[in-house]
């Protein structure tokens, strides 16, 4: 196995032949240029071993200590200043406004998890008091959630900040008390190192053990496979391709001790245009759809890659509006040459398909992606599974269904998705209700009268869905619910008060929510 790249572990060693870095003064973060060293299997092993050694100390820190750590990471990221944005622009080709917004989202979700820790309900504390006079007697039982162990996190290509080094997977793992060994994406190594230095500095400020965080960057699949296979790693967070996610799932399942992989992988995010809405505002919906499809050159996991409607004059008006808007758009630089090449292959396959008509297609250039809009029939979509695949970029397939029943049949045949959108008016309630029964089984988030691009970081957000949208449809990678991926329950039976964790003792000085003998409260 050949592995090349950089290893960065909080507070360990000096920069030198071993490839490890020390913590830096925050004032020195911005001007430093990233320097990449070789990382080999021994260094991956060292990072994982240190994470394992740090776990018990880290998970037993107070909620306030971990909240302060997350807040400090946010402060250190802001402290990097414009150098971070400029580096990310250089590596990703994304515009300044997008990256500044993404930095705000990254900082915001770190602070969101800090707030969750301070509120305390994340532990799901349950207390069943002893019933000694019952026949048979019931023992005293108390339950809480604890961190699962060191987590391997894989950064995404399309979000160099928000789904990367200090993104949602890392923030939720840290909140759960889990050390993180992070595989940076090769598309933005300098950006990753700058943020990693901020995390390392936060570790030093908060007095936490070095093994709580490590960054690994490099080429090839060897790093990821070695990381998931390491016995110290207890869970995996991944955002990327379906093939990449399934490869990691196979490695995790083949371990002597299999571990969960929470992989966000593939979604075409269907949009259902219901008759009354289409009749009343088809042109408006078409323009909004085109804007959603081309946002960020279509490189969002929630891109609207499939649109379904009943065929007829209102649908034709929608098609004309969308095609006109997309035809006027220009090809733009995609995140990596590989993503651009894959997108162009996907568009070419659709354009050549015998059951597909091309409605709009912007020109391509090397490294760029132009918007593309295609159309097929409901019958063809039902019969030909190759039309169901994701084309990652600003391309979408319109499906003209013969009637509402066929639209429901298409919905039923879809794989698991991150989102589904229903464009509807009051007169569409009955058909929407019929669709909703199916969509609740198929997707993680159902929108009405909007478009799926744009994921709010909040307590109620679900960014997940049944396979292949994710490897585990019970999870979310965005919002406070993301912490649950990296927790497991522990029950303490007849445990003396002195040995119980503070959150399970009879006094509740922190005033956290607890379910005691079935009643939820803060007694």
C-alpha cells in the first residue's frame, strides 16, 4: 500500500521528518503556507492509537469543557481571516461570497453543538427508581448516552469548509466526546491544513490531549482503507460518491469488530409538480428550478436532478421556461477536473439515450460544466433503470407522466433520496397526500413550494435518507441530531450514587432534562 500526504496531530512533535506538526500561535496562522510531508502506514497507526488513548479522558470532560472547545475552534477559524477564504478560492474555484457564507455556516454549526452540550438533553438521561416491594422487585436503573469512540471522518469535495475538517461530522463527534482522525479531501489540502491548525490551537488553549484530533491528507485510497480498518476507530462519517461509501462500508464490515459507517452518497432529489401549481405558476416554477439547478454549478448533494409532472400544456410552459433559463447560462468551472469529466460523461450518456430528448445543453470546456436539461416519459423511466442514476452537476431529467397514477408509480420505484419537493397549491392537497405516503418511506426531507438546494443547520434538520442516499437512513449529518450517530446507551443498575456519572445522580444541579419514572422534567 502506497500512501503519500501530511499528518497533523494536535500538539505532537515538531514539523520535520516524521510529518507531524506542533500547535501554532494564532497570530502566525494566516501567513503560513501549507507544507505537505509523506505519511505512511505507521503514522496513520500512530494517529489512531493516540485517538484511542485520548478517548476516555476526552469523553469524561464536562459538557461545558467540550462546549468551550467547540467555541474556541470557531474563534480560531475566524482568526485565520481572509487567508482562509483566499486559499479556498484558489483550490476550489468557488466564489468569495459562497465561501464566506460557508465559513459562517461552519462556525455556526460548531456553536450550535456547543449550545446543545450546555442544554444537556442530548444525553437522553432516563431513571427508573427501584421498586423493592414489587413482585418481583425492580432494581434501580439509570441510562445515559456516551461517545462511541474515535471516529474516522472523510471530508467532502464540494464543501471545503462546512463538510470538511471542522464540518458537521467533526463537530458532532467532538460534541459526543469522540476524538476525530480526519481524512482531508485532496481537492483542497491547503484549506484543510489551515483549518486543522485552528483545531490544534483550540486543543492547546483548552488543555485537551493531542490525540483528540489528527489530520491526514494524501493520494490514493490507502489512507481511507487503513483508517477504517484500524481497531481504534469505532465509527465512520463519510460524504462522497456511492462507490466510495460502499467501499468503506465493505472495509468496516470485514473487520473482526465491524463498525458503523454513516455515509452520505447519492441522491437525485425528485421534484413533483402538481397540476394546480403548474397551471397557476408554471413559468415561475421553471425559472426557480433553473436557478436551483445551476447554483454552485450543480455541485450540491441536494441538486434537483429529477422533475415529474403530468404531461400537458402547463407542463410544456414549465419546460419552455426552464429550458430558456438554462440555455442562457454559461459553463462554469467545477470543483475538480475529475468531477467535471464525470459530469460530462453523464450528460453525454443521457443525450445519446434513445428514450431521452435534449431540451437545453450549454457547451462544455475542459474542467467546466454547462447546464443540461433532458426529457423522457414516465413509461420509459419506469422501464429503464439506467435513467435513475445521479449526474453530479447542473443536469436534470424531466419526466412527463400520463396521469397522477403513473406519477405515483414513478415515486414508488425511486431509490432512497435525501430530499423530495412538492410544488402545490390548495387544490393539490389530495394528490399531495397520496404522494406523501410514499415519500415518507423514500426520503429524509420533504419540502413544499421551494427547492432542495440549501440545507439549514438547525435542530429539526434531517440531511439523510434511505439507501443509497445514505448508508443508514436513521441518521442525519446536519443538525443537532447528527450527534446520535456517535453515541451509544449505557445502563447503570443499582449503582451507588458516588459511582454514578453526575447527570444520573439524584441531585440535578445543572437542571438538564431527564426522564424519571416515565416523566420528563428537570427535578
